């Protein structure tokens, strides 16, 4: 952080950065370069092959949207697929010809799986489409960035990040220093070295355009000290560009990593949670700035690149290859493979991968093809247990603890691996290179990263689904409340309308039919007079039934007492020895009991008959009252009212109507006294 502050202070004071100082970074390894094999001959342009297979996935981000159809003839430089979304890159026709197929084909990828590709059959004419160079000095930056997005240019150093993302359309990038990555630290790869030797002037012109787009004041070219010819060529070409210098850095892998190169040439250490742009530095590869120059000055989109083919081939060399060229065509141009070749590696031996088959095309990421043999790349020996020697930690250029990350990754303790900054690992392979136990550490790290990324995506999808479900439930509840509110409003409006209509009807009825109102009042009075009479009759019948029941109870009680007296008397006579005198009394008692037992069923039957008659009398009285009420209502021309179970509000409304009718009847009577 102190170095950042010091560097920023120098810029604020107008002082230039020290172009001679080189700052070493932690770790790194010194593998055998093997670069001299492919630098003995100049760059050669490869002939147009018979078929070109263009994968849509040649960059980081979304795949582009196809704009052509099968059977359509296209011209060189014509857009075949346009960028879809912000993080994407377009695909252009490398030569003129006919679209033969659009479908899946095997692509250069470690998985060996097929992907969507556009197959083009060249016509041999190599006819360009209409090109549109851009006057970048007199064009606003927003237009320049939009044009760069349609150029299909990506990072040609191997990362394949869309170039237009590195600049901002408003020109407010905050970049003060442009760093050109010309280190090319991977063994065997020499495409950038040869490019700087032969096309240094065009590279510098591309650097000028990039400086303009970024608004950068300074530019530094970082080259390893194992490329003296390229260093001399770039130093001579940079003289025409103010604020530009060439800095030679030690040959140490991975000095070509962007953060390591920034530290080497500027002494800055980028925080692990920040980007280089956050501290005002941007990095471009030499091949990328050359492609930018060709696009703005000549209007040529990205249709080819320089590829190194080396290893077990007869003529290792660098070729200018059209995108989509079959790998076999490149091998044939290099004189074919030597005996003993087992497989091919795309990229360098440290960070490259084995190609699944030879039937794959050259893409924007293919900077080097290595024909491998057991002599060049021996099969890895069996992995042994970790001995905790810490050599991997000493070699790690990112200052991580590879042995700890290895244990966490192996035991699927991904959260702990994340806590130990697993994603700061650049997968350079230094730890694997120095491990005495031959443990494939980088493979464990890649596995852990993929699992963590998959878990994060699953969690993100689950969170999104939960949010959508919660939003759905909230929407349903809101709609339910809205419907209930609408129903309540309609009910209230209907009730108010009914009340208004009823009030109007009552008023009209009173005004138009006072005679009928008087008749209704008379019927109501007759019903009221009839009700007390019926109630009195019901009370009299009830009282008579009660009196009869009491009399029967008294008679039963008297009979019971008489029998008890006779029994006591007979018992007294037996104790005193008067046996003869007790016989008449016992006979009388027996006769009384028999008489009482005979009379008891008759009394019960009479009581039941009397209760039945009382009930029938009550029913008859109720029927008569109902008939009387119905007759009175029929004579009055109104329906009888039953307000016994009515609510207080209904009763109050009935009372109000009765009062209005009474007033109307009194008014009519006052006008015509004889009408009553």
C-alpha cells in the first residue's frame, strides 16, 4: 500500500515513474524455456484450408448470436455472430465462402465435449467485405468503444477477455498507466516474441490508440530478459510515443501474470479483493494492441492470430493462422510430427491442457500447440503423501498456503478453502512443479473452485426461486385483499342504494294511499286486541289443569294415610292379645288397599286424558288466533307481521314506519272526520 501511495504521489507531483527499477515478487520457478526451437524462422502465413470450423465459444462470457444461415455466402470480415450482452465478443468470417453447417462439433476444451460451431467452406477468393476504418483521433470515445465491441477482439494472451470491457465509453477510466504484457513467461511459446521482432511499429501504433481510449499518461512495456531481439525492436519503436518506456524484467515464471508484471515494473501490489484498474493501471497483451491497430486503421476485425507450433514436429515455427483452421493443417505446415508423438498440448506446459483429439480448430485462445512425447513430457509418477516440506508455499507467487488448500480441497472442506483465499490462486502450477511428492495440486484447486462455484450458483438460484415465491404469495394476498375491498365497496354501495330506494318507496306509499294505511293500522289494532284475549284463555286452561292435578294428588295422599292408620291399629291389637277384635279392622284395611289399587290406574288415565285435552285446547286457541290475525290482515289488505325474532334495528324501522302511518291516518282523519 505504501508503494501505491508513493507512486500516486509521484504522479501528482508530475514525476515520472522510475523506468529502470525492477521489483521482485515472491516465489516463482525457472522451468526450461525451450524457446529457441521456434524462433529461427520468421512468421509464415498459413494457406487457406478446405474447411473452417468456428466455435461460438472462443471468449469469456456469453456466446454470440448467430446472424447467418446454412447455404449463405459470406465475405471475409463479415460478422457471422454478434455479441450477446455486455460480456461477449463477435465472430467474423476468416475468409469468403459458404456456410456449410451450423451445429455441434468438437472444440479445443479439456472436457472434450462438442459445442455449437459454424462450419464455413472457403471459395479460395479471400474476398473482403466492405471495410470501415475509424478516424479514432476525431471520433468520440463512446463510438470507438461501440465499434470495438463489434470487432470481435479479445485478449490474445490466453485469457480471451473481451477487449471492449477494459475501456469505458465515457472516457472516465481513471487509468494513469498502461502496461504492455510482453513477458511471455511460459516455456515453448514464442508468438509474442516473434511478433515484436517483426511488427514492433504496428504494436506501438496500437499502444497509442489504447492510451487514447484509456486516457493514460504513461505506458510501460514489460519484456523478459530472454528476448533481446524483441527488446531492441520495441525500444526503438517506442521512441516515437511520448511517455512510453521498455522495462526488462528477470526471466521468472509466472512474470507474465498481470498482477506479477505490475509488481515487477511499478512496484505495486494489487490487493487480492481489487482489480488493477482500481489503482489506475490497465494491462494489454502485445498481440491485442496490434489487433486494435489493424481494426481502427484498416477496419479489419479479428479473423486470425499468430500461433506457435513446436515440440515434436519437424519444423517448429510461428504461423499466421485463420480462426477455424483445423489443427491438422497447422501440423502439416510444420512438416508433420515426429515418431513417438502421443498427444498435443494447447498453451504452455505449465497452464495448458491436453487436446482431446487432433480434429479441433484453432481458436482465439490458441497461442501455442505443442506436440508432446514421453521424452519431452514424461507421465507423472504416482502421487505420494504430503510430507509438509512447504516447498509449494515458497514457490507460490500469490503468497498462499498450497498445502493447506490441498487438504481442504481433498476433504471437501470448501468453506475453509475459501477462507484461505482459494480464489486468489492463479493456477500457475508452480506448486505442482516443485512438489517432491508429485501431488497434482492445481487439479485439486480447480476441483474445489468448480464445486464452490456450482454451490454458489445453486444457492443463487434457490434464493431467486424463494424471492419469486415470496413475491407470488404477496401478490396473491394483495389481490385477495383488493377483491375483498371491491366486494365490500359494492356491498356498501348496494346497501345505500337499497336504503335510498326503500325510503323513496315509503314516502310514495304514504303520499298515494292513506286509506290503505289506515286499514293496515286497524288490522294491527285488531290483532293487538285479539292477542290479550287468547293469552287469557290459555292462562285459564293452564290454571284449571294445575288445580285438577292438585286435587288428584290430595286424594292419593288421603288414601295412603288411611291405609297406614289401619295397619297401625292392627299391629297394636296383635301385641295385646286381642286377636278376634283385629280381624274386622284388617279386613277393612285390605279392602281399602284394594280399593286404592283399583282406583290408581283410573286416576292416572284420567290425568293423561285431561293433559291431552288441555294441549288440544291450547293448539286450538293458537289456531283461532292465527286465523283471526290472517283475517284481519286480509281485510286490511296487508300481510301480517312477525317481529318476535326480529333484530332491534328491524323493530326500530317498523316502529318508525308505524309512526309515519299513524301520522298519515291522523292527518286524513283531520281532513275528513266522517271517514272513520
